[in-house]
């Protein structure tokens, strides 16, 4: 049975071991405001020691994934500017992306319509991206008098598509459409918007066949290897994670299941 966690600007629907998280400001194309940041920080921060949730699917309600920062909020006195580590809203929002990467659960983003600025960064901070045919993404910050190097975009984008394409997109703020996003490796596949949820299911099903620790440590290992200073540094993390996995009961179960030609039955956490 689905169970929903109560937030105002995001919806969290629990389907077994998978959380379906929807940005829920459709009237504003899911633009980012302070309450949304507060709730995303709370949600992703809660996942670090959560062994009930194994996978997160992130998407947007209405006709957009996320249109970026709610410009109408800028300068508004409606919400007090958060401390944000001494950097106000800038630091407060940045922490949401850090928590997305810190959480051990793989994040699948389903992108339709605009994914701009901070919304683009939500997609980039995910582990797997699936685009609807309507998806269009850009580093919109440079279009409003700011630097395009914001919310981790300068970190994520070159690693995903290479420095040349990343420079093109960030220096111009131009949109990348779904077909080119697929050609550059920015997304794993492109499907009709109406099929996004169905497209996510094979990824979910396959990840749920893995051991809980193995899945978590694989995300951790990929993240560490991307920034490893050498092959030896990357392999040190691999060796550590593999030893952790091999000493638990799941490795024995996985090998026995393989030999017995059956599906493994892993422990819950």
C-alpha cells in the first residue's frame, strides 16, 4: 500500500522500497522557493540512515520538471532569508544538492518540459536521467545576470558531457533538447512524456534485485572514483567496499543463488 509523507511543496509517495518524489508547485512550473528548499533538504537529509528506502524517483507535477529559481521570491519579504552557512539563500539551496549526492540511494530523475537553472541542477545531481520528449534543459543563471557556475552545474555537467559541450551550454545559456541530451549521454533514454513512469520501472526492478549494501556502496564508489586522484585511489575505495560486502551474508546468498539458478533473497538492510 502506498504511504505519503506530508510536505507542502513536494509529494513523497512510498511504493515499497521506492520513494516517488514530485516537486509540487505546478502553478509556478515547480519553481524553487524557500519552503521547497527546506523540504528537499529535510527529505534528502533523512535518507542517509534510512534503510527502508532503496531508490528515489524525482519528477515534477504539471507541465515542467522545474523552471529554476522562483524569481518572484527574490527580494520578497514573505520568507525570511535563511542563514545558509553564512551565505544566505545561496548556501541554503546549495546544501540540497549536496544532500542529494550524499544520500546512498540512487536517484532517477524523470524530466519533462523545462528543467532550468536550479532545476537543471536537480537533474544533474541525480544518478540516472530519463527525458520525456518535451524536455529542455539549460543553465539559466547566465541569462539573468549571474554566472552559469552555480548549484554544482560546473561540477556535474563537464563530467557528464565533456568540457566542450558543457562550456557551450554554460557560456550561452542555450537549451539542450531531449534528442541532443540523449546523443551527448546526458540522459539514458528519451520516451514520450506519458511513458516516463513506465520507463523508470525496468531500472527500479533491476536495482531491487541487488543487495542493499551492494547498491549503496556502488553509488558511493562511483562518486569517489569520479574524483579519484589516481587508479590506486579509486581501487582503494573499491577494495574497501568489496570487503565490506563480501563479509556480510548477502555475498554468500548471492553466490549460492547464482549456483542454484534462482533469485537471491537478501536481508532488508
